């Protein structure tokens, strides 16, 4: 898998902000990493983002997010859950598109199969 400095930086910022408890920024940097992976048509990068989104969403599930009111905390959690779910769904869709695109282009770039020489078959009475 090739590396891309921008993609790697976005993942680094994602990890740092998530560890600091800035979950919204972490989520948005993960979205940016997904966009970078889509731009690169990098199937494995999309898988990485999908996996991180799934892990971070699971980590947030049991957490009590900070907020002055319980309604605020609940809305933040629902919003993050929706964003992470969207990232996971988009990554899965883009992975399929990238694979389809690669398969289509690999067939288009392949040399055409050799044609067999045609044989002259006669239908009807033989001429003498």
C-alpha cells in the first residue's frame, strides 16, 4: 500500500484529537481522511478510515460526553453516532466503487483476445 503524507497527517490529527476528548474534531478529520482516500482512489485507505470510524464510534458508545445539560450530551452523542455511521457507510460504498473501477479499467487495458482464424464452412451441396 502506498503512503500519502496528507492522509497520514489527517489520521494523526484524528488520533490526537480523539485522545484529547475533542470528538467532533476527530470525527471531522476522519471525514477529511475519507475524502483524501476517495481522491486517491485508495481502497485500503478507505478500509482504514472505515475501521477507525467503527472503533471510535464503539468507544464513544458507553461514554458520558461532557455538556451542561443531559439533553446537550444526548444530542452530541447522537450527532457523533450519525456522523460516524455515515463515514462507515460512505467508505463501504466508495470501496466498492474503487474496486469496480479498477476491475473495469484492468479489463479495458488488457489486450484483446486473439481471434481464431475463420474457417470456410459450406452449407449445402458440395460443388465439384
